[in-house]
C-alpha cells in the first residue's frame, strides 16, 4: 500500500527519506517460482503496487517466456498502481495482464498521487 509505505517505489517515499517500501519475496525465489509455473503452463498472478515491485516481476515473466517460448501463458500483475510506460510496453510484449483495481480511485486519486515522488506521479494507474 502506498499509504502504509509498503509498496516498493524505485525513487522512495518523499516523506520518508531512504524508505523504498517492503519487499515480500526474495527475487531469486520469485524467479524460480515463475519459471516452474510457466514451464508447466500455469500463469502466475503477482501482487505489485509500486514500480520497484512490478519491474522484477516483469523481468521474471520475460525470462520465463524466453526460456519456454512454446508455453501460451498469460501472467498477471495485480493492483499495478505505479507503472511507467517502459514497464507497460514490456508487459504488452508478453501479454501480461494488468489487473488494475479502479475501485481505489474512489478513495481519492490525488491524495494517493501526492504520496509519490514527482517523477512517478504521472504513472499512477488507479
Ligand atoms: Zn492490491
């Protein structure tokens, strides 16, 4: 959650110097999980709010697709609140589903946007 400071942001939180969110799973463990699932034809749904959580998930999906290209798997990223265009393009290349949860917009998108460092504010997708 951006409000709680748990979402991982590449540029950190403006009101909490040095804080970049809280990782949930070590990258190597996630990569292995994605590879195993993809190889057996199962899709992975990873929850990622901030760009620093989305980027390694997209990278893991890309690696799995390149390693096992014959598998027609569509992985997902749930929530996907902060996602710059470069990451969206990479997701599109492998048909990764962006499971954006627009219901959170009702809570006030501008107050959420204010939590972000200025360069990430245009990339809020709630
Ligand atoms: Zn969520």
